[in-house]
C-alpha cells in the first residue's frame, strides 16, 4: 500500500469517532438550545414576578396615600368661614340638619325657636327639612351677632381672659352658644360673668375651641335677613 493510499484510508474506528463526535456536538447543541429556553423561561418568570411585586408596592403606596388623605385631611377644614361654620355645626349636632336635642333646639346649628322667629321662621318642620334655609339662617345670625358685638370685638380681640386669647371667631362662636348679650357681659367683666348651657358648654370653652378662624367675610348687619 502506497503512502497516498495510506492517507486516503480511514479505519472503521476513525469513522465511528467522527460519528460519535458529531452526535456529541449535536447533543451539546440541543442542550444549549434547551438551556437557552430554560434561561428565557426563568428570565420571563423573574420579570413577571418582579413586575407583580412592583405593582403590589405601588398599590400599597396608593392605599397608604389614600388612608393618609382620609385620616389627616378629611376631618380638617381651612381656617375660613366654611371651616368655622362646619366645625361649629359638628359641635352642635354632628352636622345633622334634622337634629333636635332634648331641649328642643333644632337643626344643624341647633337654633332655638325664639331665634328662628327673629328671622320670621315659624314652621320648624319645614326648617328641619330645608338645609339651604338653615345655612342662610346661620349666616344671617352671625351677621347680626357681629353687629351687636362690634364694639366688644374691637376692644377685646387680642386680649387674654382666663388664659384664653380672645379672637373674633371665638366671640361669634360664643354668641351662637349663649347669645350676644351674655358674651358682652363676659367680655366687659373680664371673664367674671360666666355662662354655661344645660350640657355644660361654656363661653370660655367655645372661645378657646373656635379661635383663629378667619371670619372677616361676615359683614356686621343689624337687619340681616334670611
């Protein structure tokens, strides 16, 4: 056998080795493809899981933010006339237009019958059923009280009586509780003439609770009407 023939000759073992190598290569390639698929699958799972977790965190933050808004912002109003009005109404009746207490005081702001008659309101059932009328009555009553107490407001705002700083909104709230005449007595006696209602509320407590609201938009009006 010549050298050329030797070079071209391949033993059966060599062919088997080539076939075996080819099989190993093919198997490895299949494994690589399989591993790629597994890797892509795991990556997809990871991404989806991460997105779900992020979504949960965002939702939790939204819920927390909503709770914060409800807890911290809901109950509190601005220190303006609306805030003053609603805070006083909540103290009087928890803001209920149809409320009637054990002494017969009526509505959201707990008006007495004599005060309603001052504004020519005689049908108490119709009054209780009319929120708009109640709001107008409250605004008119504040205007009348501001006119009655105009001199006392000018003299007393900024002073301290019985440890309480006197403010215009505190004076108007106390007048709603006790009437303007009793507030005059309280201020002019430097707190010695006191008043408390049947439920224990006092001029001092109302002046303290309802201090520092901006009620400058209430115009003093002796003849305020509903």
